C-alpha cells in the first residue's frame, strides 16, 4: 500500500515500528507538505477579502505554487521508501562479492537524491511562506509561522538523510559536492525560516 494513501494513524504506526520505511526522509517530506499546506490555507483565508484585493493575484499565484510543492512532497514519501529498498538489500551482499561496491554506490546515490529533493522543495516552500506571512490575512499569520517552523524541521531532517548516505559513498568528490550543496541550503534557509518566524512573533 502506498504510504501517501495511508491514514495518519497508519503512517505514524509504521514510522514508530521496527521497519526501515517510512523513516526520516519520508517523515521530513510529510512534515514539509503539512508546512506548506498551512501557507496555502493562509491564502484561502485571504482571497475574496476586500482588504486584500490588491494582492489577490499574487496570493493566487503563491497558492498554485504551494499546491504544486505539496503534491511533489507527498510523492517523495513513497519515492524515498522505493529508493531505500535496494539499498537495504545491498547491505546484505557479501563483502567478498566483486559487485558489492558498485551496487552499493549506485544505491547510496539513488537513496540520497530523494531527501535532497525534499530539501530543495522545503526551501522553495520557505520562500513562499515568507510571502504568505507578509501579504496574507493578518488573522492567519500564526499559521504561516507554524508552517515555516515545520518547514525548518523538514529542512534539517532531509539534510541529515542526505548526509547519512554520502558518508558511505566511495566517490568522495560526488559526496563532497552534494554535502556542500546541502550545507549551503541549510545555512541559508534555516536562517530565513528563523527570520520569518521571528517577524511573525513580533507582530503578535
């Protein structure tokens, strides 16, 4: 059964159980999808209000982008589980098997790509959330702040799930390059998320 189509109770029970998937990557995608959904909700409570007529076209554009990101993040939940399965099997290949290193390397790179995508999407969502917080209904800014806090958690979670894979890669040039990209995004967007959250708190 698709993890995305499971109930919240089923998903969290699987997350809490002694199984490899869902894990940190899938959980990060789920949290990020909820985070950006809160931004979209801010938009829903903003459009149609006379007070915000001037920014309505911008809000509608933000909502469309938010919905696209949310769908992509939900897909990442299953993608992360699919990418991890071959890696879990690769770990059981005997060390004397001449194909082990090549197989492991491919599986590690594939497994790292999904949390990296989650990280990128969560960062995009932070930029949208800033707009929702700045231009959306003032009655909903606490939801924008909640969303950005969740996105920050997802960013950190996705980042560590990339690095757990790059750590074991033989191709250190590839691993170092991916690590550098991850670190740059984390540094930039954790700071941005903090700024957005702080700005909302100061308005309350």
